[in-house]
C-alpha cells in the first residue's frame, strides 16, 4: 500500500501510528503486568479468528502491538481490520 491508501485508513484507527518499516503500531497501557498479559490473551482470539498475528511486546503496564503482513513486507487491508478489532477489545480498560 502507498501513502495515499494508508492515510485515510490510519485516520480511522485512534491511537495507532505508522511506525518505521511501514507497520501499524500502538502502545496500550495498563496498571500492572498481570492486566497487560490478560489483554494479550484477549487479543489472541482476534488474531486467531483473522488468521493474522501481530507482533507483541509485553512489559510491566504496557503492551506494544505491531501489525503488518510479513509475507508482503508491508501493509495490507487486513492489517487495518485487525488493528481496529484489537482497539475494540482494548475498550475502556486501557490508559492511552
């Protein structure tokens, strides 16, 4: 996808940014490590249902989610769909 295709889709994803390497990225904040890990467990369902798995970095009070299509080395419409679904799962439980 090129910048003209990415910009309007990214605008519909609150909290997400275009990261280095043409990847979608968002940091989700939590009050502690256990809550962060519980969030990861909830978004695995989203990933499995979509057959599209984000890169996850978990640390105390934070989960960094990076979404991109490995097979094409960039972004695909499915990345934006998965990112939106992850954002929905996050709901009110996160601090941005």
